[in-house]
C-alpha cells in the first residue's frame, strides 16, 4: 500500500532486492518506461502494436488522455512530469494531455468509475490488484504488455503484484519497504544516543520516550492514527512479532491477525501511548499529518516508505540530508527480523477508455522507461534542484532491476551529485520486505484502525477481545465469501 510510499541507492539495492525477492511470494516524481525501443538501447521509439490495413495509425488519430499528475506540494515532481509531457507531445502531436488532480482513494474509486470521471490511467497501491480486477476497474493490458520490448527487464518483485491468473492489469512504478525515518538533530539535542540500525522495539520505545516533549508539542514518534494508514503502520509490528494478516489453505482465506503476535504488537502501541507518552497528544494523524509533523520538526520519528518523508523534510522542511536517517523497522527483540511492509506504486489504465486511449496511455506510462531521454531529464532535474538548494530522493526500489545496465547508468548520474539523498547501505542491508495480503487488505487496515484508536484513546483495552471481534467481522463479511482456486 502506498501512503506515499520510498528508498535506497541503486548500489545498495542489489543485495536488498535479493532479500525482498526471497520474502515476496509474488512478485508517489515518477520514473516510467519508454514506449518501445530496442531491448539493448536506451532511446525511446520502437514498434507500435500492429494495426489492420483499414484502421488509421494511432499517430494519425486525435486522442485525448487524462493522466495521473503529482500533487501540488510535489513541486519538483511536477516539473519532471511537465518535461515528460512536453517530450511526449513533441513525439505525438496528435495527443492532448489533460492533468488529473485525482489521486487514488479506495473510498472514491467506485464513485469515479460509476460517474465515468476516473482519469485514463490512475495511481494505486500494491494491495489493490484483486480489489480493482474483481470489480472491473482495471483494464486487462496483457496484449499491450506482451508487445512491450522491455517487459522482461521490469523488476519482477514489483510487477508480479499486478499479474493475476497470467493476465497483466497494472504497471509498476516503484516500491518500498516500510522504514522508520529519524530526525537525528532532535535526538542529539536531547543527548539521546543514535540507536544501531539493528535496533529493537525497546530501543525505539526508549528513544521515543527520551526525546518526547509534550509541553513543546514534540513527540518521540508519530504513528499514524486515522484512515487506513493507521492499520498499515501497525501491520509492520504485527509482522515483526511473527504474525500474519491472513492464512490461505484448502481454497479458503482465514483471518490470522487475532494471534498472540498481534496482541504483542498492540501492547507495544499501548506502551508508546500510555507508558512512554511518546506519541502526539493529538494522535489522530493521517499520512500527510504525520509526515508533515516530521518535516516541521514536531516528531523525532515517522513510519513510512522513506522517500515521501525525506522529500518533505529536505525540500519543504529545510532539513539537511545528514540529519535525516533511514532505519529499517525495529525487530521485536535482538536477533529478530526487521520486517517492513513491502509495497509499491502502480499505474492502472481505466477500462472505460477506448482501445486507442488505452494504447496511448500505455505508451505514455512507459514513455521514459529505460530511455536515454529520461536519463538526460533526471540529470537536468538534479542540476536544477541543486541550483535551487533542493534535493533529489531516489526510490528504494525502482521499476528496473537494480543490477541491470540501465540501473548502473542511473546510479552513475546519482553519484555525480551531492544533492542526491544517499541511503546508508548498512541500514539497507537489514531491510526485510513482507508483502501485503491480497484479499480485502484495505478493509483490514480500516478495521485495525478502529482497534488502534481505541488503544490510543483509553487505557486497559482487552487486546485479545478487540482482535477477536475484528477478525470475526472480517471473516464473516469478507473472507468467507472468497474461494481460492
């Protein structure tokens, strides 16, 4: 799932990609693919899908597509997208690009589809494949994918999340393993030692407690407490405690998050709130609230894909790269796994679009993938950011395989500049990604948010009773109706 979900240097990702691939049963500035091109080359171009003699070429038709466009606060990312639009329309002057200000929301997608107001393609999260496919809200792009020259070079750990029953329904942009982003200066100002990357729940709890200053409105950590992102944040601790969201066996999906591991994870949240007084007094924070608090120096730690918080901290909060540290999620105890939710960002084509619009949307999405044009564009973007005192933050995982020739070209560009954020390989080596469940995960997150809010709002909550009730609801309302082939 992405609640602006990010990231690692390409060099550090080589070992990391092996780790997450081992953990994965399947497989927010946007880097994309080239529309065709030779498999060995880097320039855009290549052959378009063949047309019948009677059908006019795609380039000869007037086509309008509405695109997923970065949010208003993503100023630098908008500049990159505007440059891409310019280059795309130079190649395809017959295409009109409309910028959509709608970003995926699970509570709005049904309304958008029913009203035919969804853009030609839109962003979504790793959890959403089955949800969108079952409702007919994601176009089957298998034919377009099979004709795409670079399909075999796309990062399989990410792309396979949107391959269902051999059919392709989405295109990977980038991925992440949920991390803890730490404001080093807040810890140092309080005389708190920076923990080891190989840290534990106790280390997180003690550091958060030591730096929290409620009287000044500064928290030690800001776990998300509203919206589905609250359940998403908490699920990292469920994984670290050895628990799972569901089990799938004998054709059935069974809720598994009412386990002893789940109770341990809830107890840790209880300690952060009531024993350490380390979370914000107004704890009902969504993704933007928590990340904004971090960028403004109002919390020492935030849990997310690292790219988003770092982007805001450096480019909006004025923080320095050396003061923003990316930690793996803490292990429950020494020697344990540093599990973080493995998620990603995807682009899905609207099934209501015409065949011509779908194909042009696919070409737009993949226009910069593996292209020399994108290498030139990103180099210029990093230079422009440097002139403005801004930073470029790479994603943790990109759409391409990190040890590919293209990945090495990207890294060479990053290495030229001191305003490209560098992830510490010592931290990256500890990342251990665990994929989100693929059945009703958003509903599960929402249900867990209700439980978390109760833990944060009053003491003495019976963890097991609340978890059992939540699991029973999910089982009866959702999981009992699923038959797994």
